[in-house]
C-alpha cells in the first residue's frame, strides 16, 4: 500500500487509593518474536465468573462475502450484566496480503471496527496473529435477545495476494453479584444502529454532501442521548489525509489533494448537532509496511469510536415525530467508511417528556490554508503548507422529566493544525516531507437537575509527526520516522467535588530505512489509571522486526 503519492498537557492527578495493576493478557508476548504485538490494556473485568457466548470459530476470510452467525445471550447469565466484553482472535497466513478492514455486527449494531496486520511473504514468510477486546457494556440493550450476526472482512485471494485471514470471536458476560436495583440505569435503554442494512454494514461516503443517515421515531421519554461514530478514512486521498495539500499544489508537491483537514459533522433534521474530530489511523500497510512489524500504529487493529453527546436535543427527539440523524465529512475528497450507534436513556418515571434546545452555536468548520515560500516552477520546490481550524461552540437544552427539569450545557473547543515542510526535487536529489499535526479537544458538559449540578470534562490530544526523507528522490528508498499519540483525561464532578477521574495515554515511535530496514524499530507505551485505584502500564520495543523488550507496571507503583 506504498506509493509515492501516499508518502507523503494533558492529564489530571489520579490520587485516590493505592493503585492496583490490572492483570496482563493471558498470553504475554515473547521477546524475540516477530508476531504482531501491542501494549494495549485488556478490558478491566469484574471478579464475577463470566458466561461466554461464542459468535464464530475459525472462520476463513478469503472473499468479500459477509460471514453470518446466530447470536443468543447466555441462558445461564440472563441480562442485564455488570460488564460485557467482546473478544476476538485474528490471524493471517504467511504470504502476501494487504491490510484489510474487519467489522462485527449484532442485530445491525457495530460491536467491533478495526484493520488487520499484514503478513510477510517469502523467502522469510511469517503469518501473524493478534487479540482484540472491546468493552460493549453500553450496548447491553442490543444483546438481551437473539439476533442475526455478521462478520465483514473482505479479502482477495489470487496468484499475487495469497494469504487468507482467520477469525474467532466470543462475548464474555459478567453477571452482577447479588442484588443491584440500580443495574438497569447504568446502561442505555435503547441501542439503535446507523448502518447499511438491518444486518449491518458500513456506508461509504465519497464527497462532502454524502451522508450516513437514518430516520427514527423515538420513544417520547428520552432523557439522554449519545452517538458513537466511526469514520474510517480510506482511498488514495483520504487514507492519508494528513499528508494532503491544496489541490492546486498537489502535483508540484507530489502529495494527495483536497487539503489536510477532515471532520465529521452530525446533524438532526438538517441542523448541526455535533462534531467528530477524526483520529489519523495508520494501517499496517501505510507509508512503509516495515514500520509496523511487529508493533502496529496506535489503534490500527482496534478503533475507538468517538462519542457525541446529543442530550441537548432530547426534548426535540421525544416529540413523537420522525427525526433524521445524519453524518457527513467536511473535507471528504474520496472515501470514508462509516457507521454509528445511537444510545438512548429513557425516563422510566414518565411516558412523555418535554423540552427544547436553547443554544446551538456549532455552525460549520472554517479551516484556513496558507503557504510560505512555495514556487511551483522552482527546482527543488520548497516551502511550507499550513492548515488550521479552531472553533468553540455551545449546545444547550432542557427536558422536563418525572424527577424535575434537567438542563444540559455542552461547551466544546476543537483546535486543529497541520504544518507540512517540503523539499521536492525534479531529479535524483533529496526529497523531504515533514508533517507536524495536532488535534486538541476540550469538552465540558454541565447538567443541572434536582440532585445538584454535575460536570463532566473530557480533554484529548492527538499529536502526529511524520518525517519522510529520500536522498535520491525515491530511486532507491527512503527513511521514515513517525510519532503518534492518543491522550485522554476525564473528570466527573458533583457540586464541585470530583467523584471520578481517569487518564489514558497510548503513544508510539517508529522508524525504518526502506527497503534496507537497517534502522527498523518500533516502540509503544500504554498507560491508564483512574481514581478507583485501577492502573495499567506496559511499554514494548522492537528492532529488526522482532520484539526486544517488555516493561510492565511503570508508573503504577505506590508512592
């Protein structure tokens, strides 16, 4: 998947009680192994014994047909459950194969979205296997009854692309321990898919006007609403959107067109209702496949959906009329694979609520693009392309429930910058493209009801740096350095006192000298902790295509 056109603080103090390290995965990685490995944390589990439902076993993916299965909840552990965890084990045969996209669906609801590792072809053919987990407890309402299941992992097998992919998946259901009358209020009452068909499937968006859209006539007592969104960037332009430049400069800078800004836009009945910043996933065939052996880029194998809070609109959504939710992508220049899931909490004390939206200043993004020192007729063409977007908005609304009037106000700021420095020669001399991108998201949600004000603050930072240098303009190879991170901090406060806090940091650094791989290396660091005493830490490093070190627990020790 490499071609010349494609190359081209945060945090809060976690202080509560003594930190408890979560258990490491059951099959720890092995030093010296070339197999795919991540430092990602396993999903934290309760101490209760789970019931398990197998979805499918050793299914071979060698074409583009969906693989269907029957889902049924476990009879020995009737829901609802304390925790629900999807577990999947994937593998690819030795040989040659692209990275592929995998989706799992139950009753049309997406429960997993990610991509696959690439194998190694002869003479040193290596197959790869990996394990992924996802906490799907919030999707409990979609799992209480039997439903049709579907696994999508389109894959081409022919004389050139020889490797089949294999998969096994199951769900672990952790029952509540003893009686818990509040268990139902912890998860959404309704889980509704926005997908291509009743059985699932993503929707392809090829241009800014294209939309993933669904019309619902919802219950008349919706109290809170959220939308989980995945926007997977694909195609020659959008897969590497962070390397793109204004279309007029695309040929001279030998980069993709359409500019370096993309953002999802959520609307209700045509009115703006939320924004979806897009994390720059890099798949295992991206830029230089050797970079990702054996450590893939951040979230490459297991995407984290972006959650949009639609609660200010629940008064409108509960009016008994049909309403259309739609998702588009600003800056879309070729192809986004899209799905979403609507999560609804109902007011069990009333059949109907009333309310209205009081503030909506979200508008549309207005990114700017500037250049410095670029003469398209020079040799080499040198200079800088800067793309920036910065905006703040407020969404507010109220709803009258069985327990009084509840007001919700969301204040969000999204800052984005992408700076690219170029040296593009006409002949066989040094080519250089250096990218520094940063996305910062700050969101505050204040809820005022009869039990006093509550506030949830979420801060995220997504830095990405890419440096590609070729001494002879790609005649013999190039050197790549990449840094990527996903950092997030959450706090929940009640009447000014912090009730809960958590942090997650998932970062990595990769380097390679293609095709010699003389400097091939990778490193990933994953840290998560919360104020309830959970802590997980793992750092891994690799060189020459094999795992070289594992360090567990750093930062989780008691002071």
